[in-house]
């Protein structure tokens, strides 16, 4: 449905945008990653940890899209500093090699 109804509009929009373009969409957007790369989107955010396997997204699309996010908001707000540190270091270790990853929160709203 996204390809049929919106992809052509994203392509037209891409012709106007001259800066790197990051799309924000909550939930599991894994099936849209191919379309985003085809229409010229440069990155996707936030790759929520509860909704997407960010490591699979980076493995399959990291050469075409910058992957952003995945740090759990609940962990950021309620976790111990060493837990947050371990999570961030793990994401950087797994996703940063070869570029194409920006560490950020995996959403804007915590469940609490």
C-alpha cells in the first residue's frame, strides 16, 4: 500500500530536498526500508527496540540507509547508569563498524 500510494510522492519530494533526509516513523517499518532506500531517503529513525531488530536492519540496509536509534526509552529513564552504558556500548560495537549508524533513543515517549 505504501509503495502504491506514497512512494511516488516521496520521489518527488526527494527532488526538492538537497540535504540528507531522515524519515521518522514509529513501529515496525522493516518492510518499508527497501522502499525508503529506493526513493532516496538517507536514514530511518528511531528503529524502536520493541518493534524492530536493528541489527537485521543494519545488516540488510546499512549500505543504503543510515540506521538511527534503538536505545530503549524505559532504560534511559529508569535504568541504572551501568545498564544504559552497556546498552549503548553494545549498539555501537555491533552497528557502528563501516558507518551508517547513529546512536539515539529508540522512541520519543517512555511507557511510564
